[in-house]
C-alpha cells in the first residue's frame, strides 16, 4: 500500500537536521481502516489516495480510482467545480450534498466534508470525507411523493385547513388557510395557529398558546363551538369557527392535530365588525393610521399619538406627508401607486418626523383598504418605533468588529510565538513544553485584560502576574509612576517579562537564595514625544558560567517585544545577572483614550 503524502504527516523539523523530518504522529492506520469514506486530492484535482471505505462505496479497485481526476466520478460537473474552487480559496466544505457515479453506473447520493492543506499559502492537497446518504434520499423521495398526493387533495379544498405536530408546531397549511390568515405561515416555526394575531369573540387578545388548537393538543380532545377573531398583518379582522381535532397513531398516541377554520365574516353584522376593529386598533402599541388615496388621514390610534406626538384631532384631515421628512417625500407616490394596484407593501425601514421636528426610525407596513364592494379606497399603515433595535444593532456591529480585531491580534501573537519556538527547539517534547509555558504566560496577560474589560493593565500588575509562577518571585522590586499599558503592550511585554523570569529561574537570581531583581520605569519628554524607559536588572546573583548563543527569549527581548511597541531593546549579560532595557514611545504603550488626553 502506498504511504500517505508527506503533507499529511504531522512533523517537527529542526533547522540543523539537514532537511530530515521527524514524524510525531502517523495517521496511516486511521486513514486506511476508518469506517467513513476518505480520500486525498491534489491541487490539480487528481486523486492521490482513497481508503477502503471509499473504494467499497463506489465499487472501484484502487488502480481504477487513484490517479484519476476526481471530476470523472461526479455526474454533476458544476458541483465538483464549485467544491474545488471553494477549497482552493481556503474555504471548508461541510455536508455538501452531491452525487457520485459508482463503477456499475449507479448514482450515489452523498454528503461531502472537506478542507484544504496549505503550505506557505499554496494548496498542497485536499482531504475529503464522503458519507453515503442514498438510502436516506430514497426514503425522503418516497415520503415527498406521499405527502404531495395528500397535499394536493387538501390544497384543492376551499376551506382553510392546517396541521401541527404534537407540540403545536405547524407542519402544513393549504392555500385557503394562507388566504384566510392573510399571511404565509412559517412551517416548522409558527406554533398553534396560522393567524397573525388572535382574539376572543368579545375582542380580548388571546395568546396563541391558549387558542382552541392549543387546548385540543394539551387536553388531547376535539374543541368545538368556540368562536374567535383573528387579525391579518394588513390590519383587517375576520371572525371564524375553528374545529381542532387531535390526530393519533395506531396505538392511540397523540401525534398532532388538524384544524379547519370556518370563516364567519358573512354572519357578523358590519357594525359589530367595525367596533371590534376600532377597539383592537386603539389598544395596539404600534401606530396604526389609515388614509385615503389622496393621502388624507382618516383614522389615528393612540399608538400613533405616542409615536408622532399629534392627537387624533390634530392629525385626522391632514395629509400623511406631514410625517415624512423632505428627503423621503418620494416614498409616498410610490406607495400609493402600489396600493392602487391592490398590493401590500411589505414591511420596510424608513424615517418619519414627529410633531416637534425630531426624526424617528420606524418599520412600516402598508396594506390596501377596501370598501364593502371590494374597491380600494385607501390604505392602512402600521408604524413601529425601531430606535432601540437600531441602537442594539449598532452595538452588536461594534462588538463584532472589536472581537474580530482582538482575535486576529491574538492569533498573530501565538503564531509568532510558535514559529520562533519551533526554530529553537531541539526535540518535540521541548517544543511542546516551551509553547505551553509561553501560552500560559500569554493567558495570564489576557486574564488582566479581561478583568479590566480590555482597557489595559498596569506595569506592576503585569510584572506580578508573570512572576507569580516562579519561586522567589517576591524579590522583584518595582519602581515607577502609575502607567496603564494598552492591550498590545500588555501581551508583548508580558511575554518579555515571562522570558526574563524564566531565564532568571534557570541561571539567575530566581535560581538561588541570593541576589535582587529591580524593575524601574520612567517617562521622559513632553507631548507626543514622551518616551517610556524600562529596565530589568539582576544584581548579586549566581556567577554566570557561560553565555549561550541566544534562543527564543533573546529574540523576544531584542526584537519582537520592542518592535511590537515601536521601540528598541537592549540585552546585556553581566557576571551576576542580566540587564534588559526598553525605550518606546509612550503613545505606543498607552491606551488610545490616554493618548488623546
């Protein structure tokens, strides 16, 4: 059996080993004997390797499968082209529905999960898991055919009918139900009723979970002779008589319910319907306004008075354009044109003007109003104040941008840490230990930032946090003015302090019972030219026997940490300890608010 491509072997590489790799893990057995079909494809689309499950799925021997282009096995060419293109861009594919052609010509329905392996930004190969869902797709097709016949019968009926599952979630409705409700119910989401809003026969608002359908399901019995009134999204009302009836399986277990809604509109007197409408509109918190086709306001509820500041006496008889700012006046002609055609204007967000001249963002829904003869005589408007929703949305966007920035910055720090550690680690075990300790040091810096809502941390708190894991960490004497570091400085100087403490615990003051460490920082200059001067100095420590060539810590102290804060670092090795000094612009280490101050 061929070996897996080297690109899929996890390895650690020492720059002194003349290019030889030392594998740390071998996934060969997992790849070959996994229960899920798996294959590797080169950047050119050529199949590099396939496990036994993959070959068994399609019925090919390895010699007829490996080495061919993956597109040869896809009857739907655009599907595989889309998959390869997305993988080349670095996207991950999860449960992508596709079809594969088996050796005997049969078509297999599958779900593809795949990702690319990149090296230095170049695609090396892609790894693909293939799950056979042919039987599931066949069963789905048969159920769809049965449901289609059942739904054709119900769709042909002129009376409103809908069904729910045992929990009250709507599973089906016919066209008559949608037309009666004046809306398209959300199958799989809406519960209990297809109606927009529901009321008792005497006009009292009725929660959906207390409607006759809910009672029928909760008490597992049919409900009869309970009239109700429903409101459509366009503001119109209709009385109806529901006939909710439980549905049971062959064992008598409740599995759902069916409801037939008998429209009672023609049985109600016009005046009663008008009174109900008036009461419900007036009780609505939303602004509900009606107008004729000449833009003249005909009705004005309390919600409109609260939202716009006009009383009903002030508003009725005036043009609705008094609520529209100058830069939105072109909306009204377009709205009236659609209303005259009998169209309902779907909810949209816009701006309206209050009595005091202030502007308010609203969500506006507009529907045509007809007279008894069915002629369009005006329109109803429902306006909802979305000020709080807009503010919440803006806060969410700001938060997402901040999170995105912080995550990217953290990735940059960790990747730099791993890259530099890898260059100087002699063994995988040493690499693992050093990376873990450095990430824990970064974690301690992050704990300080989280505790302060990422506003920063003081130098003294940062030093104390990084010295805490080391013996004799309390011998570090600190001196300097109160200075809060920004998040970037906390992360990089935290790593620098960790490297200094680590070195001291191995060779310096923290490794013995004598000596002292002093950390002093000062600020010089004025205005934008102010500088931070920081010095870590070890004195009277153990005598240094030899000085190494410099490892990750040296790189951090001389180059990485100083560069991160736009400054310069200097590292000196004395006979009894190390001295590290940093000079950086104060504006590069202080939080932005402090800089503006």
